[in-house]
């Protein structure tokens, strides 16, 4: 079989974890499977790159660029010396070249006092640029031929939006011609998180975009399965930090995972399912530190059991906006004006609810965008289109996910009865037309409590049963 295996930052964080990655790849390759690998930066490195890039752009004093470069050198070369000793000179030289490039770019940003989205995109890919060299050397040390490719070399062609680029359909053919021929003789190690425009300008695919890279490349090489290796046993019924007895879900549908990822589940990138879904490729989420565990299988058709709810999640750091006024009733174009005003300021609306009277529209947005959103909506107040815009930061959004809810009678009643009995007040409710997700808003302090109540109500800690 042909596999695309993506290893996240915790799976390639140090020498011990890189050895586990090598063992996994070597074991499957020994069985005759073809494997392409996508790697992330070492844990925490991308955050450090973002921080220093912003620091040097806004700091008139001499920034600590050289100590930062030195820390990256020590971190990556120490791992290299343990996992790829035979290639220390060769790969060490390439690491030095990339660190020199990074240092020069940071000094340029500092001298210009300007950090453009294009420059930031390039800077924050250096975690993958460095780590891919180390992982490839470790594979070669084990006797596995390997070559390093960045996302552009691998064929990922994207839109021009820096920081949140999306892959273009042309990527599939480019990847097939560039990566697929390598698989019979070696393991390509591809830098996640990045691609390039038609003009060759580097772009990034958003935070946690290595999942997205993996799905794009997996589709391009016609992978039989895409495996996302992480530090947990699979996708869970809820956050184990909230629910200690949360359980790994053995099988889940593409649609359910997309809903979960959008509502804060950290295992998968929201966009990463789409390329796999388009080609009906099985995706598995597995644990690098417990590789024998079967993990979670993500497929087109859901596995139904007697429970209508499959998982729960919630998002904090959101804000509730209420837009009201009798003048909104029966007036065409009000919703368009609201969403156009927000779109102009690039405010993302996460949830929507409107009363049947049409006198009130409620929205959930990221808390960080609240000020700019309310300012944009005040224009509608001044224009007489709405009467009042109010907001509340002390909220969180809870999502109840399960394809079994579609057509099931009484699920909503069961959810809100359980919450009422538990003393949780619901401030807003929203449900998509797919009926896979019922979302609601509660006070920030009630979010964890609401999740615990519903996890117990739907017996999600119990094993799958028909």
C-alpha cells in the first residue's frame, strides 16, 4: 500500500521521538509499503519564530537575533548528532546555510522596521526547513534512502493569501509528477505547512497547516491511506483535560471531523479533510508514542451506534454580538448589510442565530475581533438599519457532534433538559442543516460544566456498541 505519513511537532521534538519516527517508517517500508513523509517543525519552534519576527520588527534596540539563531543551532545539531551521526558534516553544513539565511532575514526586518505578510510567511517556515533535514538524515542513517523537499518543490500550488493560503486544483497533477516517481526507491521528507503561488512566491497554509499539506500530498500521490501521527491515541469524545474518562473514537466520518476541528478539537486542521474526502482516502489518527494502538479511522460513511452523539467540544475566547431593532423586521437586505460590513473588516462569523420575529440576530466571533466588529456594525446603527448592537465577552461555544442526530427525535430536548437540570443557562442556539452539529452558547465559566453534563448524559465514556 502507499501511505502518506505526517508527523507533528511533538512527534519530531527531539532525538528520542525522531528515532520512533524512523522505526515506524522502517517497519512499514520493510513490509513493502511505499511511504511519503510530511514533517512539522520541532515543538515550539514556529511560535518562537513568530515571536522573534514581531520583536525585531518593532524593537529599535539591538534584538537578540544571534542568541536565538544559536539556540536553534544547538537544538537541531544535537538531535542530528544522535540520530544521523554519519551525516553530521553534510547536513550540519546545510543547517548552517539555513540558519545564516534566517539570521540575515531577521536583521533585514529589524533594519527596515517592517514585517510584511510575505516576509513573515518565509521566516516561519524555517522550523520545517531545519527539521526536515534532521528527519531525512535519521532515515538515511537507518539505511532508508531519503530526499528533502519543500512544499513548493513537492508541487503544492496555492492562492496568494499569505498566512492562510489554500491549495489550487493544479497541485494534484504537479504532486503526482514530482513526488510519486520517488516512492519506489526512497522516502521523500516533505516540509509541511507551505506551498507557493504560480509566480513561485512562498506561502503558508495557516497554523497547523502540516495536516493540510499531508492531505494535499496524499491526494496527489493517490495514497491508499493518510496517517496523522500525533501524541494522543486518536480523536477523543472530548478534551481529556476536562473529561478524564474521555474515550478514543474508533471510527468517525469526514463531516463529523470537520465539525469537531472547526469547534476547537486540536487533532486535525479544519481544511485537512477536504482533499481526502474528495478522493475518498481513509485518514487515520495514530499515536507516535503508542503505535500499536489502532487510533481513529476517518471515512466517508459514519459508523453508527446506539448513541446519537459522538463527541463534544467547546471554544473559548469568543464573543457574542446581539444586533436588534424593530426596523429589521421584514426589511430585505439587513442580513446582507450586517455580513458585508463584517466581511469588509475580515471578521469571521462562527455561529449565527436569528429569531423568527427577525428583530434580533446573534453572532459568535473570535474575541480578538470584537472591537473591530462592533465598530463596523455601528455604521448600521447610525444609518438607521438596526437599533442597537451589544456584546458579551464572558461566553464560550459548545458543540455537540454526531451524524446520528440527523433525523433522530428528541435529541435537542435531551441536550437542553440535561443542561437545565444541571443549572446551565443557554444564551444562544444554532444548528446546521446537516443536523450533524448542535451548537449553543453559555457563560464562560459554564463551558466545562456543560461538556461534562452532556458527556455523562450520552454515555460517551462507554465503549462503542451497536
